[in-house]
C-alpha cells in the first residue's frame, strides 16, 4: 500500500514537526507528490481530518491518527476486493458503484458506503461487520 504523503514527509525530515512552508516544500519539491497549491490544500484537509495539528506555529503530524487512517484504508481495500471477486467486477467498477451511493447517502464514511454497496448487491459482508466502527 502506498505511503501517505505525511509519512513520506516525516521520513524525509526525520521529524513530525514542520513549519507550513517547510511542509509545502517537502511535499511539492523534495517528494514531487503535488503542486504547492495542492500541498497547501492538502494541509488544510489534513488539519480538518485530525492528521495534522497546529501547535505553537508548527504543524505536528498525529502519527496515531495516521495509523488509524492506514487501518481504515486497508479495510476499505479489503472490502472493495471482496465485492469485486464476489460480483466478478473490477475493483474500479466497485469503486464507481460506491461513489454513486454517496449521492444517495451523502457524506458517509467510505467504508460504510462500501459495506452498504456490497449488501445492496447481495454480497455476504458479514466478515466485515465487526470491523466497522460506527
């Protein structure tokens, strides 16, 4: 699984604390992951998601939140693969179906949408039931 850009930035710097301009520079120039404007937008999203915290003028990576994010992505990936195999679809087709559900259910967590999508298509999703924190 691909490393989160914040994890890469921590590896490059050797620390989880950055000034805003330093983090933008690492993400866009050292790692080449995104443009400076995309990096600034991502930083705002990560703050809103709780992956980054602003402390004393510094951005601090919340490693435990990043680890939780990784677990959630892993679970989502497992569900998408499971549904694709059960239906004989590609994972991309399943993802499109899950995204279409968002229009109906609004801004629900992606894992819950995948779970609902699987159920709606008649896939046995019982093995994932206890792994969803609702």
